[in-house]
């Protein structure tokens, strides 16, 4: 009888301890994530005339966002730039992660991962300014090509446009793509690759039919980690993008800080989040369907 009576109490105490452990991070997430997002959503239904804030609920901001072609152009440009940055970053990160996982000796992998994370030691702004120096009209890249006789005059299409934004963001987010792909590759059982080759598959087909599908969780994680924050980046487009490289985040910053129209900026932020969330969910759904498709 005593065992039966103490059992449920012990279970309840364990559940209570679990709830206590979860309570602090849950409150932290609500205060720093859910509350700000809720405030932005609420702001998007208000209106503001310079310093006068009207809290009457309205869809005026969303109607303006959908009817003004400037906002649609910035949203589409942001989506395309983020897609280009994600593609460039993941395509360049995969060979690096593959090399470190399959060809670097185990005792040296930690050193390679350490070297990959070195860019995080410097300020993000410093790295952006360095790319301005590298890609500038009289920068390192143009000076080197002219010194080698490859070009006669400096290239002008590599700075203050979309190309500069893609290059700079791809470099900035490269470690975020390399690390999850590397982790996924490390989990692959090497005997599966040997079995594929023993069954007559070449290195290319073994990679396509064994390595790549097993590494897809890391690739998906890398895509999402790079794609989601790059749409909200406003520092890089402002510094190296020029007029043709500005993104929706720059317009949101302008609405909040220069035009004193926080509700319009909040509406644009909500639309940007909805666009990012929709694209991410579609990508995840397509990826799952690809992985489940019969070979």
C-alpha cells in the first residue's frame, strides 16, 4: 500500500520539477520573442501621423503595402537576393564541409572547425567595410586584375549593386552553412558508402544516392539558417548595395527611424515575416517529399 501511495506523488513531483525547469526559458521566450512579435503585429493595425499615434484598428497600412509598387518591388528583390545568397553560400559550403568530414584526419578536424569560426572574432561591420575595400573601383580585386593584365579598366558591376550584396552576405553567413552540413556528414555511416561501391556504384552515384540524401538534414538546416536572416539584413545593402541593392529591411528602417511611421514599418515587417515563413514551409515540404520519394 505504501508503494502505491508514494508512486503517484513521486510522479507528480517529477512533473512539477519538469515544469519548473521549463518555466524560466518559457518566460524568457515569451518576453523576448512572443511579446515583441505581438507588439509589432498590433502596431501594424494602427496609424501614425508624425508624432500622433492613432490606435484605431485599420487595414490602411496593408492596403498601402499591397497597392504601392515600391513595396512589392522591395519584397521581391529581397526574396531573390536572399535566395541567391542562400544558393551561393550552401553550394560553396558543402564542398568545404565534405572535405573536412571525409578527408581531414580526425585529430585535425577540431582545428579546421576552429579556423572556420575565426571570422566571428571580428565585427560584422568591419567585414562589410573590408569587402568595400576589396570590391571598390580602386580596390584589391580590380587592382590585382589590372596588374595581371586581365582587364584594362576597373570593373564597376561588383560594388554598389546586388552582386556586392550577394558576395558580402555569402561570405558573412558561410560558417552558418558549413557547420550544420559538417555535422550531418559526420553522422553518416562510412560502411554505407563502402557497400554502395561494393555493389558497383561509382563515386558520383554513391554520392548522389547515399551521401547527399543522408546529408540533406544538414543542407536543409543550412538553407534555413542563411535564408531567414538575410531577408532582414539592412546593414549590408546600405553599405555595399547602392540604390539597386536596397532590400525591404532598409525600407522598414526608414519607416521607423526617418519617416516616424512605425505602423507602416510594422506592417512591412509582418509581410516580410509572412513571406519568409511561407517560403521556408514550402521548402521544408518539398524537401521531405524529395527524401521520401522512392529511388
